[in-house]
């Protein structure tokens, strides 16, 4: 996952300057602690991403008013704290369209296309 390359690729597409006034990025990484109330130490996680579902959601987000492009890159497998898990990018016209699109993109991908199991220390 290379955020700079992904953004450079978007900027090189015809129509970018005519359609984009904002790019928002989510870069999800493995935390070293659990979301549980005790924040137990996490040594890794096992993630399964349903890439077909991620693509379905990406297409729906990209079809929204004001959204020019939506990009998703998702990793699966066993990962350690600090590893990249999920890259989402939404490029569009104005913040009133782009901010909610990224929020919905993230929430839906996490809820509908990801399963994970934390490996505690």
C-alpha cells in the first residue's frame, strides 16, 4: 500500500483537475492494543477481507454525487502492530460530498467486508 503512489495515479488521470477539490484518505493500521475495556496488548491480528464485497461498496461510493473516484486496497492474513490493513481514498468535488462518502465507505467496509481475530500477548 503506497498512499503517495495511489494519489499520484489519481492526479494523473484525465479529468482530475476538473472534478477534484478534495482527497480524503483512511490508512488503517494494526493497533498494539485491543479495543476491549482493558486495552490488552495485541501481538497481531488475523484478517480476512472479502475483496468482492469491498469492490461492490467501492463502486457504490464512487457513484455518489460529487465523488469522482473511490479507491480501496485491503490486506488479508496475519499481521503485526504497525502493519497496513486498509487504504481507502475518496476524491471528489467539495467536502460536503467527500467527507460523508469516506465515512460511509470506511464504516461499510469494516462492517460488511472484514473479519478479524486479535492475537493477544
